[in-house]
């Protein structure tokens, strides 16, 4: 895009491009994959996920109207929106995140989408989501966060057009708060307002009004959304809490409005809400910290800076340190925080729908690479190494290429792209004969007996769906009941469409807000030093601007050793000390290369936490845990904390 500020992005160029975008289809000159074809199909997938009354422009012909009474029992119109995956529930948190990431994709790479003839389709996909989110927010402090529930839905295998399952709507209000969902919806509205700022300014203003109200609601009435909408907990539980969504919403509102109040919020709450404390190596619908950190780093990188950025330069640098660590971790240069990869090279986090983290990381690194390149900078890695923008973009390309078929199985994990791709996608609508081909009602259990258990390809091809994953060894079983691998989601595709647009532009096509030619460059790899008797982690690179910004020190000592059956066992004591003047809350610790038993910490989703009787660490105080193993010391580091 022409201007460097995201607000300026929005979009004099897009307004014209929506009317005049070329439809020429060309094969990318890089990597052997047709990124434009993949981009087109990745956006088409969203039309298969539509709920509500479908428009005349609907291109996925096997779908029809569905959910036309949603919200009626609650006295509100909740028709529309997206089904999240292969079921027929409208989950608010992943839907809002999907809209945020589709919007960010257009903000960064709208010109590239226009060149591929897909900008109009992308804008339509975003508006289908925001139209629903506007309906779901009928009052300043009321937000409907779910329609249907996973339990009753999963008991049935039905086309969305035939649904007889519960369509109960669940809402948030001051007595039933939900800061994650309200914050993410505020972020989605703010980001989408940038997309429509030039082409539909009235609509953009409406989105901004809703965004501001939702942010105020999320911040004033703080609480976990899955404590209010308990039916969501089994499917989309909030593991990271709501601090990241509050910061995420403030960051997007600052981008959309330029109002320094939101930048003040982002800076003043960086410690208390974990923005500069969390070192998470995955980004998705639950954990937004890496996205917040990259957005804050982009604010710092802008040549002329934003109003108010100078006053918060120190805090923004700390955000950038975490953004750099995320980027380096994806490249395997983040020390113990580095991301695992399969033998074929795909980043790997978890069994269910791992691809969501592949596409989100690829987008973040592509966008961050373009901003770093424009500023003439690189990401700084632990132990003094760097990661050049060209390396970040190469990582993004490698992950996308893996998805498109450059993997040990030579299988494309995007349906309809390439010669070999999944045929038994775990998806109700795709796996049952289309209502347009056979309008006869397919009941709840008939769907299972007649369609779910068929060992044959789905009758409807859900083009563009990016399925969940191969496993950690690059294996994949194309079976409908193998939902961990064969189910696709909207939030797999939302960031993917952005990075596909970037790659379709090839060299010199970087950044929706600037162009940059990536030159080949050499870079020294980082080195991790772990002394056997004493180790302090995490430590910033020696040339870091603010090494004192790390408030937590970890020290390991060998306190005993003995030999048994020819093996030497050592007892390691790990001391965690709060070096800041504030109190540390919600401390999360990462441990890798742990082969023995550990005492004094409890396992959590994101690493380990201190026992419940140590809820916080006061300034200057320490906590100790121990482990025993017949091996060198484990790698121990801080993955997250809040300072209050």
C-alpha cells in the first residue's frame, strides 16, 4: 500500500482496485507453486462456511440458506456469520479472530490481492463476518457470543440446511462478562474499518463505533468469557486469559483511529496484561501476544513514528524484543523457546489442527519481514544472532509450500489445489449430498449412518479448505472420522490468504504499505550456552538496547549427584527471582530436555506454573523447584508473566 501507516493504508488504492482489479491468473515465478490459484481458493472456502441467507453472488453452489431463525428466540437477529469448521455452530471467538486476520491480510497485502483479481472477494468475506458481528452487538454492553452448542451439534451429522439441533444464543453483559470475546470482536471491527475506510466510509465509521464500545465493555467489565458462556469451554476455552485480547484490541484501535489514548493503553498496561512478559511461540485464536508484539514493533519501526510513540519508545522496544524472539523461535534460533518441526520441515505444536499455527506464523513473519526490511532492520535473536527479513520471508514461503504439497507425502493440504489432496474432509455440509441435488431431509442419525461412515470421497468438494495437519512425523490419514487431521477451520485460512497474496507478488512485492526487494544475505546462526553448574535464562542478546528490561532471573545449580547402576544422577535446583520492583503474577515457565521427575511446579497448557500456594512473587522474592535426571541440565526459561 502507498502509505506506511496502517490508517493510511485503508485504502485509496483499494477503493479503486475493488472496481478495477485485474483477473489475470499467473503462476508465481517463485517456488513452483501457483500462489494466485491458492489465494483464490483460500478465499473461496469462506463461502462454504457461510450461515444465513446466501447472496446471488454465491459461488459455492452446493450450499444453500441455513440458520434463518438464529437469534429469534432471544428477540435479536443473529442470522449470518460463519460456521467455524466442520460443524454448524457459530462460535464468536474464533469467528472474530478470523475477521481480524482476514482484515490484516488485506491491510498488508490488498494491492497484491487486487493484482490477483481477488480483493473484491476478500472484502466480501470480511463484510460477511462484520455484518454478523454488528448484529451480535445490539447494545453497548451486550454481545452475543455463540449460536448453537457443540455438544448437541456433535451428536448429529447434518447439513446446515437441515439443522434440527439447538440454536440457542448465548450472550455477554455486565453480569456475565467476557473480555476475551469482547476484546477480539473490538479488534475485528477496528481492523475491518481500515479495509472499508475509503470504499465505504459510512460502514467503516459504524464498525469503529462498535469497536470502541466493545473495547470499553471488555475493559470495564473484566472476566473470562468461558465462565459466562460455559458451553464454549470444551471447544474454545481461553487458556491465556483476556490480557492479550485487551492489548490486541487497543493496538487495532490505535491503528484504526490514530488516537494516542489507545497507544497509551498498550504501553501503560504492557506489564500488567502480559504484553511484554509473554514469550509465546504460537499465535492463534486463543493466544494473541505475538500478534500484539508484532503490531507494537511495527509502530516503532515506522520511519516517522506515530503520535505518542516517542513517549513510549522504551516499552515499544520491549514489545519488539518479544516480536523478535517469536520470529527467531520460528527459525529455530530462539534458544529453548524454538518451535519444533516435523522431519519435513513443518512447524509443529499440537495434535489437533496444528495447521492453524503454521499459517498464522507464516503470515506474521511475512508481514514482519516487510516492515523490518522497510526500516532497514533485522530481528535480534538470543545469544547475539540476527534473522534477516529475507530469512523470515523464506520461512513463510517454506511453510506455505509445505501446505501446498512440498512435503514428504507430496500431498496438498488445501482441498482442490494440486493433484493430490484430502477427499474425506471432516465437514458436515461437504460430506452429505447437497440439498440442491437432493432436497430430501437427512436426519441427525441418518447423516452418521449413511454419510459419515462412508469410506468414499465427499460428494461436495470444499475447495480451498486447509485441513488440520499431518502428524509430527509428516504422516496423514485421509479419513472423515480423523478430525484432528481432516477438519478445516476458518482461522486456518484467514492468515493464509495474506501470505499467499504476498508470495504471489514475488520479489519486490513486499508489504501492503511499501515495496522492498529482498536480496540474498548471509547471517550468523545464534548459539545457546548452557553451563552445567550455573545457567541464567532468559537473557537478551548482548547488544540489546535494554538488557535490564528482563525482570525475572532463572538460575540453575547442581545441588547433589550420585551413581546408580552405572548412571550418574544429578539433582538440579532452579531458583526463579523477581528482579523488578513490581509483583509477578501468572508466571509461566518453559522446560525442555527434561527427562526426570520435577517437584515444585505444576504442569499447565503453556509450560509449568508455580504451585497454587505461590500465586505471585513479590519484588525481590524467589521460588525454587527441583528435578532429578541422569542428563545435563534442562533448558528452563520464562514463557509469560504479568507485572502488577
